[in-house]
C-alpha cells in the first residue's frame, strides 16, 4: 500500500543545508553585485510520500519540500531544467509540470499509457517513456499537447545530444512477473528528431541487455548502462551520437547496476545495490573502481555530481515502511563527507540552478 504524502517538517534537510555550503569563485570579481548568482540545487523525488526535496548546495538558503499531490499514484521519474521539473506518475497516468521557484504544480498532463522515465529537451518540451506500451510521448509543456511515437522494446531512459533524443530500450519481456528482469536480448537506442517527433535511426548495442540509464559524457559521447540480469554482469556501452555507432563496451560493474552520472569532465560514477559505488574514466577508458572494490551502499536509486565534483548518492530508505531515505555525499576521490536525510522512498534526482530566495524584509 502506498504511503500517504508526509506532512512531517523537513527539518532534517534544513539542518544540513548550511553544512553543504560550497563557496565557488573565490577571488573573482562579481559581475553584478546587486544580482546574486543562482544556487546549484539538488532535487530528489520521494516516490512514496509524493514530494520533491529541494536542497540548495551553493548557498545557505533553506531546504524545502514540494508536495506533488495528495491522491495521485506512485511517482515514477523526474527530470529538471532551469526552474522547471517534470514528474511522471504511474496512475492516474499523469505528468506533472512543477515550478521549482514558485514551489507548486503548474500543470497536469494526462497520458494514454502508464509513464516511466522522463527528460526535458528544452524548457518547453519534455519526453516521457511508457515501457509497457513501447512508446515515448512528446509533451509541449505550455499547452499540454502530446504526441506519441513507437520507440522500441521497453523504452526506459533518455539522453539529449546533437539536437536529437536518444531513447534507451531495455528490451525486456513485458509479461515477465519475476523479480529478475526477463531479457529478450541486447538493448539498443532509438533516435528521435524532437521537432517532427519522428524516428530517424536505431543504434545497436552489445549485450547483456536490460539497459537502465544513459548519460552524455564530458567528451560528448553517450554512455549507456546495460544492467544485465541475475547471471550476466552489467556493462557500460559507449555510443558516438554523430556517427551513431557503438564505439566501446566495458564490463566490471557487477550484477544489476542501476544508475550512472558524470562530472562533466572524465569521471563517470555507477551505483549498484550489489557492487556499491563505482567509477569509470572516460579519458583512459578504464574501470577505476569496479565490482569488488565499490563502496557499499544500501538500496541506491540514483547518483548526480555537482559543479565542484561532489557525488550525491540517493539511497531509498524504507518504501514499504516510513523510513526516510538518505543522500550520501562523497568527494571526487570517493571519500564520504556527510549524510543528508531525504524523504520516504527517495528515488530519482537531479541538479538545477535556481535563483536564491529574496532576502527577508
């Protein structure tokens, strides 16, 4: 049974917000003393209590929570850009458009199919995947207009590069009801032109299948996480978005790795419930810290990296029971620096830059 949205005071986030202050640009002259720079801000989707935890990390501004709904089903995914976040909700098959600055749900868009992963192409266009229906849907955020297109077998995640949307297809058997995914074969990418909402290409990937996450590296290449199953370990598959071809594949990430994030330079971080927090270097193309040497984690759901290189791993906490999740913060070399309390069933996450709150009068 899904928990009701929590009305608990988000004091744990408030208490740690000041501890996460990072002072950047020391010694540089301000370009406009009257306009404070935007805050780099961590946003975490708490799926069971139906909230977004919003935590400034480059200022001492207060953390806060945004209540998404009191009657919607479990939230499935989140993406954000600027002051806009989009959240997919399984039932009643909605995508919520959230104003992060105003702290409210701005629009609800009803979909034909159950949504899963989401992405923002721009501040006015989003895409949402419907894995069971094998379609992805373009949403125009200002009007709520939708248009769906067949994407592949079990579309689950997106990357946006070179003006195109790359859809990662997990290639799973939808009728499978086991706890371990039933993999039909290798995953692949479907390429969509967002202007016409048309499929323009398909890019094959080597096994093991069960693609789960994809990110654009600092070198402009795509890094897809092919998670595998109970026996075949996961891999990172590298795809060139220009030539639209697979250019590398690296194992060593253990069973069922779950999420991947980059620092915008040469470090990629992978999290797995079995192998922990791991690292891959895109310049040397080497697994720096793989399965067997990963940092142990408790049910990690996502990972993001801020502008200073700090790594934030989201651990879910108790989803069936009201146990808060955790945000574990690591330095670039993966020594842990602090732990932050999140909401119930903490899941997807992302980073945005938001204007700081106005000073008190």
